[in-house]
C-alpha cells in the first residue's frame, strides 16, 4: 500500500527547507565542531595507512585488506585494520514500511533525513541514503561535497512507501554488505518490527558501526483518545479490526506503547547506540538541533 | 379497544430519529493505527461485530417508545368510557368579565372549554350551553371538534348585572336543561356529565358543586370570600323590651375588605353597618333592636364574592310578651324586688290568696300555704305548712346546697353550691317530684312537683334570711322559675345562625381540569407489566452499550 499522493502534493524540500538546513549546518559547525550527532571522521578505523589490528574476515570485506601471510601460516582469513584521518561515512536509512503512512511520519522522516544529509555534507562527511522496509529497497552510495546535496535530496524525496512490514535484521545485513567499513548509521523509523530491533542492532554492532535510532511517532499513536465502537485500520500488516474500546483497554494500550519505547531505548543503551524518540509535532529543524545538542552532551559525559 | 387520547399517536414520529441514529451508527468511526503488533496484545485477533448489538439496542429503544405511546394514548376496553355525553355550561353573566380583557373569567372559561373539546374521545359527544340572563344552547350533542369550537367561539357575555341573585345568572337552570339533554340522549351504559365553567358567584353554587353529575370548575382567579359567620339575638337585660343583635363577619380572602352590612327587619331595612375587616380576620358588632313583636331579621353583605350563600343570614325572633304574676306575701322585700326586676313581668302583690286575680299566669306564694292549693302554676317560697302535695317534717340540720341539678333551664346560670339557706323544715313530697337542689343528707331544698292543674316549684328557704338574700343567683333562680312556669322561652338564649363556612381550599378541591374518567375499575396489572417490560428493555440497553455509557 502506498500513500504517496498524500505526501507529494507540495515539494518536500523547498527553498524554506534548504534555508533551515543551512542554518542547521552553521549551528553544527559553531556549536558542535562539525559533528553530526556527536560523530566526526577523525581517526577512523580502516581507510588509513597504519595497521592497528586484525579482525575476522567477513563477507564483503575488501580482499586487498586480507592478511595473506597470516592466512598462509595459520590457515585463517583475517582482515587488517588501518587507522588514519578519514572522512565520516554516514548512512541515512528511512523506513518506507506501511506503518510510516500514519499521519505525517514518512514526510517527517524524509525531512529529517534530508536535513541530516545537508548537515553531514556541509561538514565534509560522506553521506549515503537508503530506503528500507522488509529490506533495503533503494540506496544511494555515500556522496561527498555540497554539490551532492541535490542528488541526495532528490533520492530521499523519491523514496516511496512500500506497503511491506519492517525487517530491521535483514536491512542491517544488507547494509553491511554495501558498507563493510564502520560508519554512522542513522535509522529513521517507527520500528514496528515484530521481531524486535535487537537482532538488527547486533549485526551493526558486530561490524563496528555506530547506530543512532530515531523513533518517530504520530501523536495519535501515543494518546489514542477514541473510545467505544472503533474500526481499527492496521497499516502494517494491512487489516481491519472492529473493537470496542473502554478505558481499561485504552490504558492497556498506553502501557504497551510505553513498554515498546522503553525496549527500544534499552536495546540502544546496551550497545552504546544513540536513540531519540520523537513525535511529528515539533518542527524538524528544532528537533534536529535538539538531537545534536543531546548527542554532544552524551559525548562529553564519561560512560 | 378505544384510544382515549388518539392525538398522542403522533409521538410515533420519534421512531424516525431512533431509526436514523441506528442507521448512522451502523458505520463505526474508523481509526488508522500504525501497526497491529501493539493492538493484538490489547484486543486480541478477534473482531467484534456491532451489528447485532446495535440492532438489539434499537429494538429496545423502539420498544420503550412503544410503551410510552401506549401509556399516552390511554387505550381502554371499556365501552362505557367510550360513550360519554358531556354538557359544557359556560357562565356568561356580567361577573365573568370584571376585567374586560383576555384575562377575565369568560376567556379563561372558553380556553378551558376548548381544551376539554380537544380531549374528547372517539365516541364522546359534547353540547355547549351558556348561562347569562337567559340559557342558550349553542350546539347540541356533537362529536365534531370543529363544530364544537365554532360554537364555542359564539359564546359571548350575556348579562348586565353581577351575580347577586338578582337574575343575572341562570346557571342552575342551564344545569337542569343539561340534565334533560343527557336523559334524552344518553345511550345504554354510557355516562353523562355536566361541566360548569363559572366564577361560582351565583346562588346555588355550593349545591351544584356537591352534585354527583356536575363538575364545577371555578374560574376567575382567587376571588375572596366574605362570610357572615355568626348572627344571634337576645333580650336586652338593661332595657326591657329591646333586643341585642350580634353579627360576626369573617374575611376568608387574602385582601382586606370594606363593605356594608344591611340588617333588615321583616324586609324593612333597619341598620346599615360599615364592615372593615383585614385578611383572614373577623369583624363583629352588636346592635340594639326594638323587637316587641319579634319577626325575621336578615343580614346581607353588599358585595359579590366567591360564595354568595354566606353573604345572607336570617333568623326568626319570637314575639315578646309580658307574664302576669301574682305574689301572695306578707311583706317580705327580697322576693318582691326580685320579681319586680324581671323584665316583661306584670306583678300583682296581694296579701291573701283570695285576692289573686283570675287572669294571672303564675302565682307566687311567699310563706303562705293555702289549703287546698290554688290552681295554676305555683312558686312556693318558704312553705310554712303541709298540703296535698307535700308534707313538712322536722327542721333540717343542714340547709346548705350540696347537689344542684339543672333541668329545663330552671337553674340556668344559677350556682347555689355551698350556699347556706335559711333554717327550714324537711319537705316530704307525697307524690313524684323532681329534686333540683338538695343538701348533703339528700333532703330536697328545691324541687318541682308536677300536677294537672299546673306545676309547683317549691323552695324550702326564706329569701330574707341566710345567704340567699345576698346571693346573685337568686334573681336568676326566680327568673328561671317564672319562665318555666309560664311556658315562655327564655330570652337569654342565644340564637346562632348556622352559616356554612367555605373558603378557597374547598373551592380548590372542587376545581378540576378534566371531566371525571368513567373507566372505573381498570385492572392495574397491565401497568405493572409495562413497567417490568420497560425495566427489562432499559437493562438490555444498558448491557448493550454500557461500555460507551461509562466513558
């Protein structure tokens, strides 16, 4: 199911959007030293010339970094790790599953992704974008330089709802095939994954990626004020259900929603990943500024 | 089955919004939710169908509406109730329009009559009469509502004087005509009823209100009632030959009243009194009349109020006549003065029984006992010897009155208790005697002996001695004795006019908005069954939608 018509009536990234993004980029440079959500490209593993260690070979690793001498001696495949000044590589994953059609979540996620891409490119990072639902559906490899802003925004704007269920584990495995080297992965989604978010985060964590989850809700999802006879239209998976809602059930729903949000936060905290849970009520630029401010505080606070 | 109020069937239109609401609510509000993973934990996988629940609810609501309409249309299975004959009698006298505008009693009567016409049942018929200076029949028995309303519009004021009994009102005649109409038109088993719409300011209103077949609906607002509540006459003890008339007026209205009261003697106006009485208060006056020949006294209040019957009071005063009394005495002063003080007593004093005139009515023997006793009524004071009626015995040791027995007014207002009479001898009656006073030993001191030639009253005391000469009761004792022996009604008796007292409370009880329902003993179980059914429907409705009601 696609509801693109609702989101393409007006340009997603208009002149006002770009102006706000420019202000955000300036704020990022002045206040946060060019970091995007607290990360920058200095001293990144791999990509440098100094060998700092070894790790087990994984599918997708560059064969040039395999230590063939060690392979000959010990009959095991290991990849050499280098360290050096390297630009930050950032992937923006936008959830295109059916549940994102609720309210303005999909538009909000794309605007937020566009702003992050703008700020990242402005801070000399390499930024790639991908849409996902049951897996990656469209990807744009990491781009560099402000000249790539137009291409990135066009790619993000062209993302469309897929009408499929969310599968974060599969998405993570597909992404590390395309981005074997550690990168900053920002996932914008509601994370309605029946299998949970833990397995997907484990995949990224095992490959050294740093992940920041941005969980987006529509305000009606959290409040749910309707009572009485209600016909629920589930977007993911698509189905209709007639229920009679009373106060008890409504309270139960709110408790489960709180538990769901706590679970996502806990998964991120256990893996030292970042997590931001937001609603679509707040303007995206203020939201992003707040996210950067919170990330800088986390970086400055000793673990 | 007959519907007593078929117009209530229009309430059935309420079923339309109920059905519309039912149809509109068939489609539940649609709410988009992102993913089912949360909701499945809340409500499970099942889906509840609201169709049956809403259908049950709509049926309950319609059933409740049906019960309500059944109650409103008042179905009846009684044929008697379905064939009433009602005659409306509208008072069109001048008193019905004191205000002369839409607020007067005539307009109120017409509005009430129109309402009664609208409540006619299927087989009912109604006739309309008006009672002003003459009785008019505006329409005979008809069940056609428009005709009845048209006839009602033709009812106008038909009187030039107020209802003071002077001929400006013919309500009573109209009721008689209504009764004849009902007798000739009424069908077997049906009921006839006369509804009088009036300000009740006419003679006979009270009796009309009490009639079983008449319902008097009082109109014209809260009219006050001024009533003569006491009307009495008695002899004037200060001026012989005159009488004192006592009249009391009570104001039963909520406003003070000032009016005049006329007192007429045998139709001739004698006194005009001004009556000023506050609300819920009484006014009284005593006036002196010269009524030697007696006659009829009539008191009349000069006003028109809610009840006219109590504005007039009448009483008959008997003619006053003198009593010829002969006193046979040797010169005792106390008894003589007592007799001379009595009004309407022509006293003749002689020293011997032989000198008593033949035309006297009562003979008083003071310490004289002739043998034989003279004919006619006798009052014997201090007998000095025996006679054919009594015998004197030994002197009494105790001459103090211990027991006093009033009889026939002989001892009215007389109190001889513990009065010491002069020394006397015991009196032994030789026949039947009525003891009126006796000492502690039971010896008679004052007694009455009946005989064919005239009663004899015997007082065993010398009034010139003992306490009796100083006792204020002695003149009253003598007066009572003379009155009793002469057969004259005592003039001190108060004659009270019995005036019915009516106030607004009673009129309010008489007032009713609807003619009496002739259904009679309708069983109550249908009502109970309907209540139970309604309760069941409400319970089902509660169960069906309680989740919504307890939001």
